[in-house]
């Protein structure tokens, strides 16, 4: 990280600011608790990190001199060692934290299958590691409407999983207010900007499915959802920027009407960007072709058909990114 221009700007604009802010808070606390050795030690750690920023060695592992993982620095800017050079006690502590984060993330996922207002939904959630930066949720409305939320946050690991939890809580609260979809996204974006670091953002699809087959959908910079109909597979393009880029972003609403048996297929970039052993990409066109050929299947079977084709394509290659799919299907009359 410290060797690139972008990384240098990141250190100067974000992490340096974090360190200076911590220093100010510690000085204030020390003034109140003058005899606290722990606070004095923390201040020394912050000063040491600032010295490394100034001499250009910040973000480099003291043991191997390779870059420390960016997502870990974002969570704790005082780190001095990369994952490969943690002590045994630190490794055990990290494993416990990851296990707890995984358990928390699992509790935030919606029901695996849901039927509401003439819609059937299903999803597949497959992290590449212990935790995921992919986000999906389903919220039933009192009037029979079904809100669906699906996205991908910046970063990886625990830091990314924390952001998905933040989105979950934020949208659950906002949906209960009964806002129009464009206002819902505008408010969520403003809150996300105000409550996360400047480097954090999230691509997102947010929609509301009604009883008569009508769907309102906002695509905030995410992979284009596929509307799988009897004679077409239509991509629903972005109607706004990802959450977190600009606090005053506005969002357009796309409105479509699904017939009986039509489906919406949502996916994160881990699906089209999956690679086989020759390093070729799976691609959106292949996903669309499979989903169109299998359009008559129930939601859960359609997802399994897509996954089976993806796995056949990969032919044993390692999963490099989180893979999440969701199908929202208009139930047959």
C-alpha cells in the first residue's frame, strides 16, 4: 500500500487524520487522568505511527516489510505487523473475532425462502472467507409489499462485514418509516456518508415488489439485475451512484411489471467475475443465458441451476470473491 500514489493519498487524507484525532482525544484524557500509564502508552503508539507516516514506512510490516492489509489498517491504524507475522496469541484472538463476526452476520440474513404477496424469493450466500462484504435482505411490508435489498460494500474481511451490518440496521429503520423509494435511498446515502469513513461505499439494489406484479427498483451502481421474462432477459441499469460517494446524491426509480412466472435475478460481482483454470471470466451473458433457459423453475431451483453452471465453468478453480445470488419470482397463477 505505501508504495503507490493512491495509497499515499489514502494515508495522508484518511489515516493521518484518524491518528491525529486519536492523539487529540488521548491528550484530553491524559489531562483528566494524569497518572494513567495505559493512556501514556497509547499516546506513544500514536506518535510512533505518525512518525512512520512522516518517514514513509507507515503501513509496512516490521517483520517482512510487506504492506499490512488495508482493511486491517482501516480498523486499527496502529498496526505494525501483517497477518503472516502475528504472534500466536494475536492469531487466536483474530480467529475468535472472525468466528464471532461470522455468527453475527449469519443472524442478520433473511429467511432462506420467503413467500409474500404473490412473490417467492430465495438466495444463496457464499462468502469467500469467514465473513462477507455482500449484503442481502428481505423485508415484508404490512400491506403485502416486499422490499428487497442486495449489494456489495467496499473492502474485505471483518471491516466489510461490519458495513453490511450497518446497512442492515439502517435500511430496516428507514423502511419502517414508509418512505418513497427515491427518498429512502437518498436518506440512506446521506446517513451512510455521515457515519462511515470517506473510503467506504456500497453498491446496492433496492426494490419494492407489489401484489399486482409491479416492481419499483433503484440500482445504486450495482451489477445490473436481470429481468427474466418469457421472451427476454433485460438488464436493469444503474439509476444512481453507489452509496457513500457523495452525501447529496439522488436516485431514479425504474418501474417494471412482471408477469406470472417472470423473475428478477440479482447477483454480486463475484459471479460474473469468477474465473476458470485458464483465467477466463464467467461473464454476465452466460449467467443470463442459463437463467433464461431455466426460467420456468421455482426460485430455489433457478438459483441452483445457475450455481451448477458456474461450478462447471470454474472446474475446481478457487473462489476469489464472495458469491451471492437472489431470485424474486412472480408466482404462477
